[in-house]
């Protein structure tokens, strides 16, 4: 039975949420200033999208956009049709700036608190079409050292994540302790898969498409659709078997290393491996962080080898074609991957701040 909430209490709850978010943003800025990161503020409107298959941005009608090329020195990319897109991620502009600085001998670690927009996000308490993202790139760190940096930040944010909302007629109470989210458990996909299904993951993944079909069939007792590729089957297996287990048994955890799925310019963990335009069954220097059973952040060590980046672009185009979306090719900045050869040795991470706050609303 729900308890009625008065207008005064509703107003106080809204204020509590606003103060909570403001405190978190102040703490984030203090943390990165102390770590000598430079804060960026890139444009919300972009001339093209970052070449990632599963990121769908909002486009503005041509009538609302002036078809003018960006001014000299702009971080934005021109679009031949004059279209503009609401920012789905600050990645493109941030990487452009990192490349420019590094080419002039000025590699810098940077971060940004960006309002992002994604057209195909599921709408629930943890998925929003507009949301606030923290994205940051640390020069000289691999993915796991970047995780240590993020865990330090989360430990500092923890005391701010569980403020107590006091109804107008309630007695004052001591502030509840914040959640311990700065020490997630680290485990591999093989370990997780054995816990969730009793099956090892690595040997199936290394066999490519046939291996993932066998793994899914053994875990589910069902045959897979013939049109699904290795990446499709991986995501299906993750959603149906691994993430439900995480929510029940391992709410705060990090998955590392990560399979080389759905083209992402993350560095291979095998330095002798040639990047393939196909789905290789390899592993990359990337992790995913789950808090309270919800995916909260991901990171990878950025690829900056030209041959890999050229193959990454080809693989992206191939996947766009096979998914029936080749007509959308002109929306994406296909010159960006070759520009990324000028990235410094760095790792980048993205964390959903609105999702973090949704996980720990005022109690």
C-alpha cells in the first residue's frame, strides 16, 4: 500500500535530488582538478557521428540547420549534407582535440561532463534519451590502471550517494552511510560463465561463430537463428545468462578482459595479433563495470596503430552493410579512425552519471 506524499514533501524530495546531483558534480570536478585533468566543453550539435554501430543519435531537420562548414580550429566535423546531430557522446570531439595536442607535443589528460542524446535507448529508470555522461581520457594509463582511477573517484562519491530525505514532520536522523562502490570484484568472462551456466566461455569464444552457437545452444537448449553473427550471439548470451546472474549474485563487479566484439577501437591484448576486418574471437584491453547489477561504466585502452584503425573502419562498414543500414553510412565520420593514429598512449572511460544517481536516490 503506497503512502500519500504531500506537496510539501514532494518539493523537499525534488530539492534533495537537486542538491545530491550538485554535490556529485562538484566532487567530480574537484577530483579531476586534483588529478591534473583539463575539463572540456564541446558542442552539443555535431556534423557527424562517431563510427559505432550501436550509437543512434537524433538528427535535426535540414530546415533548422545552416549548411556552413565549421570555422577554422573547430573540433566539429563538416557534413556534406549540412545535417547536424545532437551529441550522442563527446568521444569524437574529445579525441580530435587529443590528436591535435599530441601532434604538437602537448598530450593532456581530459574529462567532460556532457549532456548526451540517444534515439534508441530503452526508456526506464536507468535508460534515458537525454542523460549526463562523464567521459575522460588519461594519458599513459592502460585500461586497468584507469579502473583504479575510477574506483578512487567512486569511493569519494560514495558518501554523497545516499542522502536521507526527511519529510517535513519527521525528526532529524543521522545521515545514512554511502554505498561501498569503490571496490568492485574483478572477474573474467570464463569465470563468470562457469558460475552462471556451468560452461567455460573462452574455448567457445575462440572458435568464432560456431563456438558461440554451440555455447548458446548448450546453455539455452535452443537453436540459434542462422542470420546471427558472433557478436549478435555474444550480446544475446550476455543479456540472457550473464547479466541476470550478475544482478543476483555479483552486483558490484568488473568484467575483464573483454571479447573483441562490435567494432571498438580498443587495443588487442595480443601484440602479435593482426586486427581483422572479420570477427576474430580475440580479446581487447577493455572492461565493463556493474554497480547494483546495472552496467554503469566502460573503458578501453585506445588503439592508435594505423593498420588496426584502417581495418576497424572496414569492419565497421561491413557490419553496417550486413545489418541493413548501409544507407546511413554518410552520417558517420569515417575519416576519424585514421586521425586516431595521432592519439597519445591513453585509455578512455565513460560513466553514466544520471544512471549512478538513479541507482542511489535519496532515501
